């Protein structure tokens, strides 16, 4: 059952739930952050509308910088602003930033401890028809490996707004990951967003499920958290109780709570629109390998590039759909 | 900055010579590092930190200070030696260059040492960082200026030209930015015009809407005058192309690209120091 304490939308499982891309939450967050702090500035590399930087650019034109198609310049100008008291957000598609400008981010933002926020839009395979060149499926890994970098992957537009506002207030480099496609807005104003803390979105129904303790924990991030909830609901109908954890902060990982939850059930499925190497799954596997060796199944891109197609069909084709999550749960329970 | 009278010029020239000696002594102690670039830029660094900059070595984070971005981080021995002589940190620390637990990293790290405005080493990203600092000064309505020291070789990097294009677009908004290029014609693999030709640099910068000044990078008077001219240019950023001799002051290093990336041995350092102390044999050194 949905965890009532996190106040998810009453329409979470309804067909007519409001649909919005997470990048919209980023755009809303930028404007609020700009109102709250005059030091917030935004830079964009020729993708102002589609990264949702446009509203900020219109409201605060003197604090918006268009750099053209030049992602290396995007990162390094932001570095200079960031060491001079400004709070720059840099907006582009994740394959270009932090893709093309990875070294500039490493040297001039991360190692340099510049107060820059990197927003990677169009992350994941659900970018759809643009195809594999524009589907960032390595960005969590490439940002997570940098010392000094924090990584947020919000699960819907509301959480994206909260993550953007949190990033503006946190000192130091932060990577924010957003998607292109419309998806259910299933968290609400009241749903907590605590950087570095996981939230339990679904837990076994103590009245109904055979075991009060979950048989497995699904740890997800980004757009697939909603898929994980759909899978949990179907599993519940089949008598399998699971826990679904929204892990919006990949770094720093909420090690304490994850170990506690995994310790209770002894089986884990990680769910992300990203390569299964080095992302959320990698982070959880590192933690468990070191502290609590546990059977784990990885939902994500299995060492392969995507292709053009409708977003939902791509999710199914590449094994990240509700059916796949359910199968992974059943498989991992058998491995206990 | 005050006018450059004769006594001050003499002081600056002597300081540049001392900084060259410090560079040699640091490098021989470190047993690795770059020789040619730091020696070639000693006059310009001296002019900046001992005459041009509005700064306070005792308060390195003073918000109103002029900023210096060293884009080609590998010539940091000249930055470190200049900062120490200017009073940013103790002189004896120069001999910890590149050693374990030192604040003097092989390439500069912003948070390690007072006076370092940014981390650098990977080439081509300094001009854009300086642009960011200059834009921040504009937003805050501050009067400080931003100087970026860049090499000729890193004008082969795409990031450099992205920055030059952006600054040209901003026009008078970035008239607080002055870029100083060390045009010493060498890079690791050889002479720039053989590795990957850069010329015509003046015309390229002009085409990108910059004000261009060319100077002899060893003539402090000429360099100071160029910086004054840059301050008087309202409508666009300025690039000072400083023609320098790599390895300047040490005869066997001058204009030899083999000295780009290696330190002198103890024997070579002895000869180098003797040449610097006697100004190439023209005066007698008290050390002899």
C-alpha cells in the first residue's frame, strides 16, 4: 500500500493523473530560486525552451547568459561565476552537458569547488524519437564518480522543483537529472524532499500481506519510480509484499536507511533509466557488497545503446517496464 | 596603478630576475616541472603583482581585488614564486613544489594556496573562467578587473575559441577583461606553427571583435603601457599578445622547445643561476 506519511497523489494509480515532464519542475524551480536569491544565474547552450530555462531568462534577463552551442564554455563560464559569489545553473541535454564537457566539470567545477549546478535534461531512453545520440544513459555514473559532486534524480515534476530549490541552497557542485517525456505527477506539495534521504513510497499492507515484512525492496530513481509503484501494486495483488523506495539522491547515498531496509528482507531490485553499470544500481551494489552482501537484480540499460521510438515502447523493449520489474522481484526472492 | 618611474622600473626588473632565480631553484628541488614558460613570463608576472594589480597579499580574499586567472597552469612555478615574493605565503614554502603534503601542487589548485583564483592544468578553459569572473563583477557593479594569462599552444583548444567568441558577443560588458597571451612559439611537441599553426592571431582576435595589442613581453614599460591602453578601451575586451622568449635569461634554454616540460639538473641549475646573477656575464656576481 502507498505510504500515507509521504502524501503521494490520490490519483497515483489513476489513468487521468496529471502528466508533466520533470524538466518543467526544473523551469519552475529556477524562477523561484531566482526570486529567493539574487545570486542565482542561469546559463544555457542553445536549448533555452526545451531545458525550460526560458521563464527564468524572461524574468531575469540580466542574470541569464546564452552561450550558444558550446557546452565546454557553458561549464567554464559558470565556474568563473561560481567562484565569484554567484550560483550558476547550467542547462543543456545530459549527453552534451555533463557529456561533452566532463573534463571541464571535473577540473573547473568539482575539483575547483565552484558553486555550480549542472542540469542534464533529456536523460534516459524515454527521450524517444531523437534516438540513442540524445538519450543520456551514462550521466549518473560519470557525475557520481567525481569527488565533491552531489547527484539528484527527481522522480516527477514536483520533486524536480524541490530538488532545484534544494540545489540552489546547498553549497558546492550538484548534478540534477531531468527527463523529456510527460509522466505522472504523483508526488504532492506535501511529499518530503530531504536531500540525501530515501523515502518509502510503498510498503506491505499489514492487514493483507502474508508477511508483514517485505519480501524484497525496490530501490528506484527518476521516471521509473512510478513504474515501480505500478509493479508493487500488481505484486501485492499476487500476494507478494515489497517495499518501494524513492532514492532521489544517488550521492550522497542514504546508506543507513538502505542497509536497514535491505537487512529486513534480504533481496533488492534497483530501477533506473540508465546503464546498469555505475548508476543507482552500481551505487547500491557497492554499498551492499561492502556491508551486507545481498542478492540484487538490476533494471536498466543492459550494456546497450537505445534507438528511436515511442518512449513507452522503448521502456518495454529495453526491459524496464512494469512486467520486467515484477519478474526481477520474483527472481531475486528466489535467490535468497 | 601609479606611473612607472625609473626607480620603480629598476626594482621591477631586479624582481623579475630574482623570480627567475627562484624558479630555477624550485624546479631543481622539485626534480620535475616546466622551465621555459615560467622563465619567459617572469617579467609579466612581476609587472602584474608588483605594479598593476589592485590586490592585498595579506587579505587574499578581499572582494574588490583584481583577479588573475592562470589558464596554462603548467607554468605555475612563476605564479608561485611571484606570489611568495609578493607576500602571499612564506618564501621557504617554494621548495615544497610538487612534494607530498605541499600546498604548491604540480598544477595550481584554488583551495590549496592563498592567491590562487582557479584550478588549472587541462588547457583551454581559463579565458571562459575569467569571463565568468568578469560577468560576476559586472552583476555586482564592482570595479575590479580580471586578467587571464593564456598560452599560445592552448589556442589549439576548441574551448578557447568558444570563450573568445562569447566575449566578442558581450562587447563593452566585458571591457573589464584583459587576456594576456604568452606568444613564445613553443609547445611540447615542437614549434606551434609546425605542430598546428595559430597565425594570424591578431587578425583572428580582431575578427572576433577584440581589441588587440602586441608587445615585447620582456619590456615591462611596454607591457604596463599596453595594460593602461586596455583599461581605456570601452567597447570591447582586450587581448595583449606578448611576444616572449621561452627560457628567457638562461642561454641554453632560450627558444628550445625541449625545455618546455623538464627541470634543470643540479649542474644545469648552477649555470643557469650564474647566468641570471651576472645578467649573462655582464656583471660580476657576489655569489661567485
